[in-house]
C-alpha cells in the first residue's frame, strides 16, 4: 500500500468515526441539543481537529443523510433489478426500506423526524445534493412503474403520481407509528403489509373499476357525491409536477 493510500484510508476512518458519533448524539439528544463540542469530545477529537474534516454541524448532519440515501438507493436498485414483475419490484423496494429501518434506525429519525430543524440551515449546495440523492431513490421506483405500464401490468397513471402515492403511504404509516404507535393494536410491519396490499390493489386494477367487495358496498349504500367507479381518483386529478 502506498503512503497516499494509507493516508487516504486513515482520513476516511476519522471521518467515519466523527459521523458515527455525530449520528449517535443527534439521535440520543436531538440535533438542536447537540453541539460541535459534544461531537468532538465523543469522537475523541479536539474542536480544531474536527473542523479539518467538517465545516459545521450541518455538514455532519447532511453527510449522514447523504450516506444513508446512497445506501438505500443502491439497495433498492439491486433488489428490484432481479425481479420480473412490477408487483415483485414494488415488494422488493418496500423490503429494502424495511431492512434499512431495522439495520439503521437512525436514518428514519434523522431524515423524517429531525430534518425540519436542519433544512433551513443547510447551504444551497447541500440542499441540491440531497435533492439529487432523493431523486435517484425515487427514480428507481418510477422507472420500475414506467416499465410496468409498458408491459400492461399496472394502471397507466402518471409515474410521478404512482411514486408519490407509494411513498406517502409508507412514510406516512411510519410517522404515525413513531408518534402514536402505542395506540395501535397492530405492529408497523402489519400496517406496512396492509399499505402494500392496498397500493397493489389500486395500481393493478387496470380498468379502474372498484374491486368486487367495494362495488357491492357502493350498490347497497351509495354515498352522496361519490365518484363514478369508472375512473380512479388519480385519473381525475389535475396534473402535478
């Protein structure tokens, strides 16, 4: 190993240690209550030495999100690539999100719970970088859905709507369990299974008609102002960017 390679590895090891300790403190104490001095002390660095690797607490936070988003995007891309049908790809996508939450619980806490505290403080460069990472993750899903439309496997709604609906269901359910989990009589895993089933039922209903059980309920007791079963709600909605 050359001296340059050795120095590069040593530097990366220091960065890894700083980010590991920063993440632990952000999760345990909260972003707002964690100081740069806390991170330096926990990572066994002086404050001056720490600033050789990161310019600010915001840089450390954003670097953690970037790593996690890259890891998840890599995993879902690999998991969905080996699946034949669109439904299998969507199941695999959700499976990798579940795996990520189990293995890296700090990801959900930092990305969805605490991010609103940090977002206004991020530099424009970091905002752009993180948005690019998010789009890369979303594009894995969108490309799979577009392929499903071409193959006639899923309802031909806008792939952006299909993606937004999926993420809204999954992330919304995770947030509900984060805040109100003690009030539920089923686990998060069971709720995610239900979210997936409802989503697949909608997107695989190619002609836009209601499932048989819902058609019977509608016939028995039509609600005032109900939509015609001929079209799904997304097909009636105005276009969104």
